[in-house]
C-alpha cells in the first residue's frame, strides 16, 4: 500500500479513523497469518459520478468458502459486510477507482479455545484510491519463478488467506532481485504453469485464449471467470482451460495477467523471451476495453455485476 492512507477504516463493526484500527500482537492473525480476505475494486463512472463495486456477490461467496475451509465463524452477514464496504468508501469520499481489502482474522486464544468455530473473529476493510498502473498500457517484463506454487494438499490456494502470500512474497522478491519489476509466473509441483503470486495468467495462441484449470494450484479467481466469459461471449473467441507447459509461453502470440488488483496487464516478455511483437497485443487490448467498459457500468447487460456506492445518498436531480 502507498504511504497515502485513507482517513477511515472499517474495523470490527464501525468506521473509525485510520490510527484507531489496531490488532493486538497476540492474535493468531499476527502470529501465524490466520486470516482470509478479498481484494476488490470499485470502479468510478465519470458520467454518473458513481462508484460501482465489481462483482461483490462473487467476492462474498468466495470469502465464505475460505472461512468454511478455515473453520472460522463470521460474526457478520454478507449483507452487513457489503453495507460496511459502502459506508467506509462513502466516509472517505473517494471519487476515482478504489481498491479495498476486506479481511476477516482469527483473534486471541487459538491455543486454548476449542472447537475452532468458537474462536473470536475480527474484521477490517481498508480502501485506497487505485488508478490503473503503467503496466496496463505499457505491458510488463517478467520471468518464471524458481519457487513452486503452493498446492491443495499443503496450503490450498483456493483459500484466499494471508498466510498463502508468504509463498507469493518469496517469488516476488526473487523476481525483483533479478531485475524484473512485474510479478513472476509460478509453476506447480508437476512443472505446469499455475499463476502469478497475485493474478492468474493467460496466453494467446492461434487466436485462442488459454489459461490453466482450477486444479493447477490457482486461486478460483473472479477476474479469471470474468475474462473467460467476456472472451467467449463478447469477443467471440475460443477460450481453453488446460495445462500449460513452460515453453508454450515463450512461443505465445500474446500473454497477460488478470486479477482484481492487476486488472488485465499485458506481458511483453518472459525470461527475456519476447512475447509476440514485444508489446501489448491486439486481442489483449480488445479484452481490456471490454473489461473496463463492463466494470465501469457502460455495458447494460452486465450491470448485474455492479453494486453502487453513492446512489442512495445523492440528492435527487
């Protein structure tokens, strides 16, 4: 997160000033990373002067799946957390695209309280303005990590847990040490392409969009599902979910990462192999245009994916 933080955070049921949102050092979330979270974007529609939370229902469903696997009893409903997101964004008065992290964490007493569903669970929502990164327009250069992606029988990536991102951090630090600014691509234990530390990976070959299946140690990504649907139903492309070899990437026509934070980020090169013409490709550009049009509320048939933030508090025209 940048040094410019929001004025307000939602913390354990209330919107509070930034400095008042504190977690004790003895909580399981501090000691062992025992938390689950969602990274979500809300897109600014300039014409309507409205912020739209993108695919809120799907994010809530995935959060609940994570808490079930982690045996966490959530003290708030999905509706209450949705309202909390709206309230904290309104409190900050954002007028621009926002990224926020909704986190549910395990509190104190994990060593002595049983069953685990009785452990105290806290929560916070931390929003910030998040305009597109330069990589969206310019593309990025990346590499294959030497670190293997975590798997379902070890630390399941299906659970979006803070602890899982230690694996991601190792890969990112290695890539940056080796001179790459973008996130790397990680392979699974079978040597097949998995995903990036914080985004799913797609390549384009012969006009088809190809990505690894959910059984390749990837997060069940909401952005990935969005991209697959838009590629198939809007752009009328052939979309394929299958295992991908490392060397397939080097001969791809185009490649890109996708995720709530990374949006649709083109890849120019991998391991210093130029991808296509070494610049964002035409199919990736078309997909970006479709994705942002939908997320910003400019495509009527996809407005079902949008949750407005300010509409209820605006004065009537």
